[in-house]
C-alpha cells in the first residue's frame, strides 16, 4: 500500500425509505454529518466536495467551506466515478480530504405525465426520457432494460423464472436487513411470476423503486487515514468504461459496460481476479443487470449467469454473495451509493446482516447515463479492500 493510495475513511447514510418527510437537502446534510462523525473529522478539514447535480446552497446549509466544490453527473455511475476523481485529486495534491455526497427525496409528489417541452424535470414525463429513443416512444429506464432482457432471454433460452431467481435472492438479503424496503418480506418465484407486467419481459418484482435518502463518503490518502477514526477501506483498483462504442457496432443492449475496459483495468490495478472477490455489490436496478454483470465481470461464462444464481453462488453463504443489503431491488435506491455503501460495510466487517466472513475484497460497480443504452452509458468498476 502506498502512502498516496486513495482510502475511504468515512461513510454516512441518512434513513433510507419512502416518504420519509425530509427534503433532499436535509437528507444530504444528515449523510454529511454521519460521514464526518464516522471519520472523526471536523467540517473545516474537508477541502473538496463532490456533489451530484448542482447544489450551490448545500455548502452553506451543511456548514462546509471547501476550497473546491463541483458537480459530477454520470447517472448511477457518479458515486463510483467520484471515487476515481477523488483518487486523482489526492494523488496530485489538489485535495487532502474529499467529501462525496448524494441525497434525494424522490417519493414526494407523483409525476405529472405532461409532454416534454425542453425544460423537463422529475415533475413531468420528460424527466423520464432516455436519450433520443424517447422521440420514438421509448420512455423510462424500464423500457430500455427490457430490450436487454428480451435479447438475453431469447439468445440463451432463458426465461422469466431466471430473472425471478435474481429477485428472490436479493429479496432474501433485504428481508433480514432492518430498514431495507424488503425487510420482513421474502418473495417466491411464484409471487414474482404473479406480479404485474411493467415492460415485457420485466415484471414489477424485476424493478427497483425510488426511495428517499442521503449518502456520503470521505476519502483521503492512506497516510492520513491513520489519523482518522473510521475503519479504512482502500481503493485497490478502479476502471471506467463507456458504451458509446456499443452504439456504433449495434450491441448496445447486449453488454452492460463492465467489459472489457472497466473490469479489466480495476482487476489489473488491484492485481487480483474475479475469483478473489469475497462479494460483489452491483449497480442493478433491474434483475437483468445482475445477470449481465456476473458474466461481464468473469464470475461465470456467457449465458451461464442464470445457472450461477440458481446454484446459490450469489446467496448468503455462496461463493459470491451479491447485493447483500438487498441491492436496489430490495434494499434502497441511492443510485450508485447503494452498492458502494454496502461494499464499504462488507470490507469493514460492519454489515448489520449478511456479513461475509473474511470479506477482504469486494467488487463494486456503478452504471448510468442514458442515450438509450439500458442505463449503462458509463460504467465504473472498483475493487475495495482492507489496507495492505
């Protein structure tokens, strides 16, 4: 471990759930408070803030006074990407303590289904458009993930029951995690099959739900981490990928973005392989995303993910417990902070449930953006581990 290596020393989560009654700004402040407390740092020690979306009033509201603050926008890839950016800032001496923060209150007013006139926000249907395919009636992430799902099922002879198996495992994880949206509510394959169709072949239980919540992390160098209160989690490897190439070669719904660039670079930097991972925390707002990533990261071969899940590898006690907090399907939806926060907890040995024994290495993914590429315009891979 080099003294300059990026290290996560603080993690803060506000309550996560639906209709919590807090504003987005207040949820962010709660997460910031928790992350600073976890790291044992004072507000004035934070010299860089990375936010998701323009949040100019947040600094004043949270009592922060950084030298540098900026927004990062790459959809669900943004939290993992903020780790990559923070690592660069730390390595070049531009920052000493970097705070990355997210927070949204999604479950307030219901969206009004009005035409998009160019200034769309979450209050109208334009806010749910997904790149230029919106011009042809393709609305929302569910529709574009459904294209990927249909292609996968048809190509490999898989079925909706294979998607159901993913949902059942992740609900099993969430059903024992206090505070998860699936807490105390395990499901069966039959219940998945009985849930209503959203966009063929995706049923209701294939899809995540928006939740309210804030999340924040603090990163610093490995050398400074020794002075912090929080249990350090080292960023051993990172890699980025982009699916614009898939647009030109016509494969935009066949890959999720992990391979070849993001996964290969992250594993290469860490000097490890998929077989070394203790767990995987994947950005997967739909069941098909879990299957595609298990294959792209090399945990199983092409077309083999349904069997990999059916054999129990992703379940508690399996060879690769995956989305152990319930993930975005049955845990909570905080974009890429859902898998990132669980990865940190697992490596620290602090997961309140489903703690993987000797969880020394964890694969974390983040995906996002639109462009009609099933929510994976950008992809970021992280290998987190205990300091070496």
